[in-house]
């Protein structure tokens, strides 16, 4: 073997935000999950048939073809056609590659497809200039493997969008992690009662309980407090309420929409959507998102 290419192989990296970013880990972001699930399930739901033409040139479904059952109903005894295409698309969207071993009978006819996790595949080019696939110490020829290639630098192995856009996704994961840790570990205070004098533990508890009794709860909000004895109230702003945090979350959705070429309203971001432009965006989803994948799979 002259040249080796890493396909998926657990592509791993740490973004500048300090958060590890992997293809599967990126699915923790709801926008990534929504985008991958949307495209995968849409393509898996489309009708898939084998066609032939009669003597008059009319197209009709080839029900007698053994490939009709494989493609339309069950590519394997382990999953349906929907599950097969849904899983293959999930792999293609996250890793840039989707692999399935083609099982053949004695006559060389395909009888089933077996999905292979891209983590377990290494692609190489032999001295004969042909492509080979190494899977668990066994090497397959290209005619034995169904390989969907995403955006690629060499035409042999697709580039993972998660790896290519690691920094943008790392920022989103870091923001999400920060929000979770804030509520898990942080003491969330609405304000502080401050006095110049030194209070005993009993006096502090009495002051705190008295304040909560008088002004705690939504129904007592915006009440007027009267303080005496040198007691001052200092409110504490909550970082998660800052506009920057919210904008960053919104920016992450926009970034993910760009990565997967999905209109934001399909990821439930309706900030810039109207009744007039949603129809047009839905058409663009078919033309610019689904069509390239369908042509790639068909060929």
C-alpha cells in the first residue's frame, strides 16, 4: 500500500475554548442534533425504487429485480431501508463518509448491505492505484464497499464538517457547558444584605428569613423595602441574563445552520422568519440542501 487516508477514526481535537470536539460529541448541541436528524430522516423517508423501461420506453418499477427489495424494503435482516439510509446519512453528515459492506452471493449479485461505523475504516490506495478499505484487520476492494463521500480534498475520503468547523462548535459546546455548570455548582444569589456591624449567626439567620418572608417570591416582587440599622441591599446581576450570553447561543445556531446548509427556521430559530419567506426557504432546503446529497447517493 502506497498511501493511507484516515477516514473517521475518532477524529478528535480541542478547540481554543478548551472543549474537546468530536463528531459524536457535537450531537450534544441541540442544533447539530436537529440538523442531522432533519436531513437524515428526510432523505430516508423518500421513496427508493429500482426502475426499468418497457418496450415503449415507459418507466416502471422493477418488482422482479433483487435490488428492489434491498433498496426499497430491507437492505439487511438487521434494519429496514429507512433505518439503513437514516444511519448512512448520519455518518455522512458527521464524518463526511458513510460505509457499507456489500454482501454478494456465489453469482456476485448483491444480497445485503452491512453498515460500518466510519471510526473503524481506513482508506488506502494500493500500488495498482485502486482504492482499498481496511476494516478490523480485513481489507476490502472498492467493489465490495458502498462508500458515500462528502466534501473532499482528494475525492477518496470526505472531510468531517465537525473537524473542519471545530472552533465554531467548540464555542457552542463551551457556552452550553458553562450554562450547565453555573446552575450545578454556582451559588445563585439575587442580592446581598450588607451592614457595617458584625452579626452573630443567629442574627444573620433572622435577618435573612425576615427578608425572604417579606419580599421572597414572584407575587411579592417590586415591593418597597424599608431598611434600618445600617442595613443596605445590593442586587447581584446574573451572568446568564446578560445579552452577550443569549447572543452567543443564537450565534451558535446560525453557525450550525451554515455548516449543514439548513435554513434557521428548520432548526426552530424563527427570529428572522416570516410567513412570506418560510415558503421560499423550504424550496431552498430542497434545492441546496437535499439535492446535492441525493445526486451524490444516486451516482
